[in-house]
C-alpha cells in the first residue's frame, strides 16, 4: 500500500469519526430543543414537526449520497 493511500485511509477514518460525533451531538440538541417547546403539543403542531423531520432526512440522505459520490470519484483517481 502506498504511503499516500495509507494517509488517505487515516484521514477518511477521522472524517467518519467526526461525522458520527456531529450526528450524535446534533441529534441530542434537536431533541432538547423539541422537548422544551410548549407542553402539551397541540395536534396542529405535529404536522410541522413531521415536515421538519422529513426535510432533515432528505438532507441527510442527500449529503450521504454526495459523500459516497466523492469517495467513488476519489477511489478511481
């Protein structure tokens, strides 16, 4: 394995660890923010929460696909 490939693998490992930590922290911050909104939550508010959650899922999937595309391009270079 070439030195550059080993360096690249280490960097990718660090990036993946950073992404995992960021997702973990972001998840807990979003839960804390939602928990402190008005209690009880009215039925009308649930629809906006579902839209917000769906919007974030789409972003996460999109970013994941973008990262996968970058990795595929980088592996062929």
